[in-house]
């Protein structure tokens, strides 16, 4: 049973890291694409991108917290 908890926690951390990487790649690509089309909106778009990056980064932190709970409390 304990081995299964460690496996699940590892999967939670790795899947959240991979999907966050994809999210940052899409977010950065869209920022560059939109800034290239309309350079005058660059500073406003950059501010909104940083806000979205913070929100995007919060999801894997929650997953890491739940995984640590599983490892140190449940197992």
C-alpha cells in the first residue's frame, strides 16, 4: 500500500510539472505572437502575462503540497 502512495505522489508531481511546462510554452508563444502583431500593446500584455504565469504556477504548487501530504502523513 505504501509503495502505491509513493507512486501516486510521484505521478502527481511529474504530471503537474510537465503540464505547467506546456502551459508556460503556450503562454510565452502567444505573448510573442501578439506583441509582434501589435507592438504598442507590449507592456500591457506583459503585465497580464505575468499575472497569468503566477496563476499557472499556483496549480503545481498545490499538487506538490498534496503529494507531500500523501508521502509524509498518509504513508
